[in-house]
C-alpha cells in the first residue's frame, strides 16, 4: 500500500515560475524524502527532512514538514525546463523499514 | 565514486520463466533494498538486505526472493513470472537505517 499521496497529480507551469507540490501521509515517520524521476528511470534524491525538522533548503528547493498534519510540501523556485520530471515523496518509519512512496506529481515546465 | 549500478538494463521474459536481477551498492553502503515500480505508480518496497540477511519485507509473494553477497551486492529473483510482474525494478543502497537511500537506474522487465 502507498502511504504518501502527492498533490497535484500533474502540474504544468511556465519556465521561471515557482512549483509547489504537496504530500500527505498516514502514520508516524522518522523522516520524509523527496525524489525526482526522469522518463521512468532511476530516482534522484533531492532532500531528506527528519521528523523533528520543520523546514530545509537545498539550492532552489525548499521542503516543509508538518507532522501534526502529516503533510509536507516541496517548492521549486525559478523553475527550468530541466526540472520537468515526476516528483515523489517517500516516508521512512521506525525500525528496519523500506521507503513508502506516493504516486508522484508529474511536473511539466513549459519554455 | 561509482553510484548504485544495476544489470541488465532491459529484460524480456515469458510467463512462467524465472529471472535474476543484479545490484551493486554505492561504495561504503552495506544495506540494499529492492523496489518494484509499475507504470504510472510510485515504487513499492519488496525487501531489504543487511549482513546477507533479509531484514524487512514488503507485501510481495514468495515468488520474489533475494540474496546479498559478502561484498554487499545483491540479487533479486522472481520465479514463475506473471504478466503483472512487468515493471521497473529499482535497487537502492544506504549506509545505515534512516539515511538517504541512493537508487540505481533500474532494470525494466517485460513479461510476455
């Protein structure tokens, strides 16, 4: 079963605009990670935020985590055509557990 | 520093056959996880190996089995292939629990 649910399922914006994707999950977590996937190939890790953190930045990426609402958001600022990809959130619970992924948000950046 | 590598890149099999996929983890990583990603879906956790033993398993039948070698590389075996096993199979490695998992490029399996 998939714990994370990304919203929206698809997003199309103009180059230079900001893109925001949301993720909701159901159970307690140790951390939440965001990944990017191009054309159905391997996943590229973007950022990891731990359950005791509220916000993290990495370059043009900003991730927030609200454990009370069991939700996270990924903001990509000043989008570029190369940002076109599918974005997944994945949660990791306690213990020796695998990552639980959502279905992803497909982001299209129009030039 | 080589990242996670997987072989083969693509594979075509027929129903009922068996398949073995291979993964070499990132240098310094001793934990390997396998995921199945159907078209249009997010990856689904199959199992995780650490110290040559299966440590955690997702909701997959016994037809899916694995192995980890002393050099931390890993194999995923699927027996009695079904059409529904067609998917992208991803391997990920991590140096410890709770750390970032690094994914390989995947093996695309097509079952005819």
